[in-house]
């Protein structure tokens, strides 16, 4: 005797088919598609750098919407754009360089970054899964140097890159550090090369510094005896020739392509 299917049987069959289809779509979907948005105000801004660096380390393009007021006239302003650079001093003095409609703006809290273009009331971090094209991050062993230029002597002039490391020297004049800060702020607002905030007067911090910024600083600092810690070189639109050039001039320990 043949068994007749009931409505319950048909419902179970349909549910099983739907589950299989859903699982197939989930497995074959693009796992790189990520949409995230976090918001910060003056009470939580100290946490923004950690989150930004999480996105940065994964190669994401990070966008933002900043609500605040113009430092010149005090009028409310909203900026929407791409974060080109962000840094802090162990959770305080958060500052970011935001490109909005083709113009760059330094944003920060009034009491921490009084020379900012826009004072922050609130600020978001936003990613949509888009990453920088042909992005490569190369780590190299510490290097003995006698000038800032020694750090970048093995990188081609036409390479679009950033460097992060700490350089310990025999001595660095405090006035030179302030001069560096002034020059970099006038250049593009990125204070990517700075002294230590822990009381050590013989350390120079490079925080995602570009080649042009390093050249500016090299003109300020005289020769010195120094050594870096591990050097991270991030190259945008990186080619095989760029990688080979780095490998020929540095002791490379790791290469990560995003």
C-alpha cells in the first residue's frame, strides 16, 4: 500500500530544500563582504585608534562621518570622507586626517588637538569590505642607521609606501622634535614622526610615515648613531618589482599580500 504524503510531509520537504539552498548560497557567497560602523564621542574617542588599527591591519579602506564645529568660526560642520591617517598618544590626543570632497582636514577634540581644523563632537568608523588594491605589507629586521634616509634608502622613489618603526638614537634635541612637529603639521597635518611620550628623549616614533614626510624630517635631523626596531613597510599598488627591490635591500622576515 502506497503511503500518501500529508501537508506536514510536504512542509518538511520544502524546509529541507530551503535549508540546502540557503547553505549553498552562504558557502558560495563572498566572505570578504563586510559592513561595519562604530560611533564615538568625547567619552569614547580614546578607543577609536584600536578599532581603526584593526581595520588598517586587514587592509580595509576606512571611511568616517565627523560631526563637530569649525575651529575658525565655531560653526557646526559635518565631514564625510576617507581616513587617510589616524594616531593617538596611548588613548589620548586622538587626531585624524580626513579627506572630504577632495580636501584634507585634521580633526580632534578641542582640549587635545587645539590646532585641528574641525573639533569633534562625534565620529564614526565605517567599512564596506573594500580594500586597497595590490596592498602589501613587508616586515624587515631592525636596522642600524646614521640618518632617517638610511631607513628608506632601499625603497624606490616612485613607490607609494608608509613606514612604521621606533628609532633609538644616541641623542635627539627637544627643539628638533618640536620643529619636526611644526613642519609636518604645515605640510599635510600628519604628525607621523614624533618623540616619545614616555619620558625617553632619545626615541623617534615613525607612525605610518610616508616617504615625503621622512625626507622632510631628514633635512631637520643631523646625522646620529641609531638603531630601529622591526620595520613595517606598507606598499600601496605594490608590484613584484617593488617586492624584489625591498628583498634585495633589506633583511625581510615576512611578506603579507591583502
